[in-house]
C-alpha cells in the first residue's frame, strides 16, 4: 500500500518552526496490520524540508508522522501496539509464535523490547495497602509486591524485601493510611520508617499459622509422650477382637466385616417385623431375600456366620512336597504355586496363599515381629498432624484419634494447656473482638506458647488491628499466584523490569 502525506508544511523537530520549502523525497516501508490474513506493509512517500530559521543548526529535516509511526521506526504504531499486547499477555517466544500465526511476524527479543518501554498509567493514590513477599528463588532471594486493597490491583513490584526499599516507596506515597502485612519484622521496620502514622494490620491467616507453628514446636518437645500415647493406642487396636477389625486390616477383611454388619442389620429388621406380626412372605421382598431365607434365619435365632473353608483337600496330594519346601525356607506362595502347578495342581494361586497364611499364623511370632505389628496397627502421627489433632474439635476426629488426644494430654499436661490456649487464640481471631487479647497474653506468657506470646506483645497494635479491621493480605496472595504464573511462563529468567511491566499491565 502506497501513501503520501498531504500536509503542505512540516515542523522542524529541533526548533519547531514550520517549513514550506521541500528538499527531496524518500520512501519509508513500515510493517502494518495484516490484511485478510496476509502480511501487509505501508510505503510512505516521506519528504525532506529546508528549515527557514537562520538560528537553527539543522538545515534539512525529514517530516514526522506522529500518528503513523515514530522516527526511525519500521512498524506502524497500531502494529506495535498489537504486538505489545501479545507480548504482555504471553511473553517473548510464545508471543512471537502467536504473532506469526496472526500474520504479524516478530521476534521474541523485539516483543521483550516493546514490553520494556511500555508506559503504564500511574494508579490513583492508594489509601489501603497490602504488602507481601514473593520468591525470585525460594529460600534465597525475595521481592515485594504492593497492592491497592480497595481497588484490588497491583500498584508496584519491588526487586527486594529490604526495609529501606519499602520505606523509600512509602515516603513517595504519603496517601497510604492502612497497611495490611504479615508479621515479618522487615516490613514492620520499613513501615515504621516510611509511614509512621499508618495503621498496621496483621494478617489473620498468618496469625493462625503462627499459633499452629508454635503448637507444632511444642509437640516436638514432647515427642516421647506422643510415641507413648500412640503406642498405647496401637496396643489396644492390636488386641481388639477378631470381629472388630482394627485400623490397618486388609481390604478383604474389611469387606467381610461389612458383609457381617449387613447380615446383622437384616436380621434385626426381620426380628422387628416378625414381632409386629408381619409374615415372612411380606418381609422377604423388603429386604431383597427369599421367603425361605427369612424363615431359616428366624428359626436359627440369628444371622448365619460364614466361615471360609480351608483349602486342604485340593492340596492334600502336594502336602508332603509343600511341607518340605516350607522347611527349606520357601515362603513365597506364588513360587510354591508355580512348582506344584508343574506337578499337576489345577487350583488358583489364592489357594496356596491361604495355605501359607495359615502356616504363618500357626508359627510362634518373634517378640520383635510382634512389637513391629503392634506399632504398625496405629503409627504415631506426624508433628503437624498431632498439632492439628490437639487443636481440632472433638466431633472433627474419629474415636481412635480422640483416645490418642486424651492419653497425650493426660501424659503431658503442659501440652494440653498449650492446645487449649491455641483453641482460645483461634476463637479470638475469628470473633472480631480484641478485648480478651491481654488476658490471653497473660495466660500464654509462661506456657509452651510463651515465644508466640512475646512476639505478639511486640507487635500488639498490629495484632489488635488484625482482629478488628476487615483488611487482610488475601488479595495480595492471589496477585502473587498471578506473578508466579508470569514468572514461570518466562522460564524464571525475566528481570524485574519485565515482570513489573507485565504485572502492572495486567492490573
């Protein structure tokens, strides 16, 4: 496409005087938006003019096309804007692949250059600020993200999490009146330096996380009591009657127990209906059994107890061989099955497995093996799981776990007191009333949660505000997830300028 400027004058880019004397012409080829899915370019017959200002050092200049393309550009402004939007959404290489499919070919490096020079409109002065850290490389290097909580948008991205950087940023934004943060001392120090008049709000989720960590540390200090309580529960379960399978039984045994429970429930329904005068022929359809089954169960006075027949008959021919191989130390049922199959056995491998299980059950158990079986019946919970059990309500855990908690709190009364304090603190955080906080601090100061109580006392105003105020860093966490997505989309190699440009453009 060929285009020619129609203006009769042009302004000198150095002095601004309008010139009318034309010196020459030249052709500018500008890449433009595609047409009908094809790559398009714009050929502009640009002109050179003579500057008539005698004091201007520039004698000849080329006319500018501010609405079409900047000086020395090789693409139109509208094409550059479209490619920049693709780069902001997808990054370098991925954006380049999409742009090529859309007939706007561009390299990934060019897209990154377009992102770096993007100008983002400055946001409105924030009043409520959310601040949190994000990881350049987890455990080694961190940055800081700042969000306007009233508008729920990212307003800046800082390359580190130093107190001096946060303080300098807050000094440039005096409109900030409320700041929601976690309990990191770095941000607390930066806020005190840069915005001493701002109200600090400790995030409630982080407070609950802190009390959970403190309770877990207390559990670690009582690991012997935890193992003793878990061992007692495991012993009880290992000694449980056979008709009440303990935790850790096989799936087959659990299915058998389920069938026994179903038969027991059916018989209870039969008794109830029979006592009400309902004949067996009407009881049977409701329970899904035959009339004869109802009559037989009622006559027997209970539901049938099925026992698995021992698979000795079909193995009788091979009993001598199996006994010899057993004495030689072969305990692998599959290997024994293969051997006797070659001798004419036609049964399944499960038959041999039942035989080996019976032989193992008949042998005396070594004390160490028995101790291992008892420990495996209910292994000690992890420190994190144990802390959760101590802080959970009674209706949230099963009877076995309730028994473990009772034994543990009886053995370690200081741990029981710490668990009670943790529950009280969680209820205090959720209540929205900060009045009982002083009483809780006084009770926790000399308990297993003493370290947490001292830390809260040092940050008391922020913790009070966190209980009362509605602000939190939850929206900031959501923006951090978006930032992680962008960072990983660029394979973790994007610098601060690229990440900041893409995050602010997305906001």
